[in-house]
C-alpha cells in the first residue's frame, strides 16, 4: 500500500511538472528543460529539476532540487550592480556586468535556485511541503542575467531569464480543496540580444530597430501596397519574410530592399509576415 501511494504521488508530481506551458518533455533523471533553444548544446541554458526519493516506515519524502546551468566554459551568470543574483527590472546586462560565483563550488556557470521536501506521513497520508534552501525567499518572480559565447560569431551574447512560481510560502502549497499550488520555480520567459557584445535590459526585449509599416493606396493602376522601413545605421539587420507562421516558421531573405525600406503588394488575405534578423 505504501508503495502504491508513493508511485501515485510521484506520477502526480511528474505530471504537474510536465504540464507547465512551453517546457520540454521530461527526460531521464535529472529532468532538464532547455530554455534558450540553441542548436549547440554547449551554449544552451537549461533548468534541471532533480527528485530523490526516500522511504521509511513513517513517511515518503521527495527531495526536490532546482537549478540553472550552462555547459562548462560556454556561459556564465551575472549579478546586479549591488552584487545580488536577483536583477532589478531594467538593469543593463552587458560587458560591464559582474560575474556571479557559486560560493560552494566556485563555478559561474551553475546556479542553485531552490531545494525543498515534499513529504507524505503515515498514518493518514498527510502531505507536507517545506523548504530546505530557498535562494530567493519570499519571491515569486525573479530575473537572472547571463552571458554566453555567441552561437554564430565571435563575441558574447547577453540575456536574461524569468523564473516564476505561484507561492513562495510552502505552508500555502495546498488550497482548501486539496489542489496544489506551484511551489517550483519554472522558466516563463527569456530574451537575448542577437548582436554580439551588445547589452540588454533585464526583463525587456533587446534594443533593436523596429519595423514601421505604411499602407500605400492604389495609384496609376498599382494595387494596394505596404511600405516597411526601419532606422538607418543597422547594416547588420536583414529583412525576412514568411508565408505562414507555422511551427517551425520558415523565414526567407527579402531581396527587394532599397536602403532600409521595401514595398510589397498586399496579399489577398491581408497577412504579411516580416521580421528583421541579425546577420553577422
């Protein structure tokens, strides 16, 4: 009976983790979630969730550990101007950013986030959730800065990742109806500056040129057209188009560009998919 309870709780826990929107499917232990989506695994920022199971006559304990990390030597985490791991919204992450150091290991490419226990006590199958080490006590929304080798060209790419949880108080892990709240920090957003050695603000998209569109009314037998343009001085940006926003999206270069603008006939369905992409 104790083992069946343990398996049910374990499946319940794993099902809870796998249901988080945007997370990769569970892999073998420890469970790793790719965050930044880089083809080169050495550059990937991942979150790992490890679960150790211990059973006694009196209880079943699931020891949960959460951390962020890069492959060694290919990425590092940063800290705020005040030396804190938690970045304030809008702080610049760039060449001037200080490097985070894990005090226990001395590494800068791995960061613990939280450790807690999920316990079922007998008799009665009472469940308890309590923290062991919470590196961000009281926080439900945090921003972590990082720097990594650019995946395409020489230089460094700066970025941030947002981690969120529903409650920071493990005493409030269960609602009155018995359903659970999310006590595990999980990635919900990230951004990187595609241009090497250029900074980014924590919690904000990179400062890149924006496309400006203008509808050109029909004239001299010409159909309705759309002119798109962007600020000058961005020679590293390339205009690209897509037929549809499938998964994955197939982007192709637009060659009919004059300076920093291009003109298109408006499709019959009125949908025009364009973007500016960084080209080394």
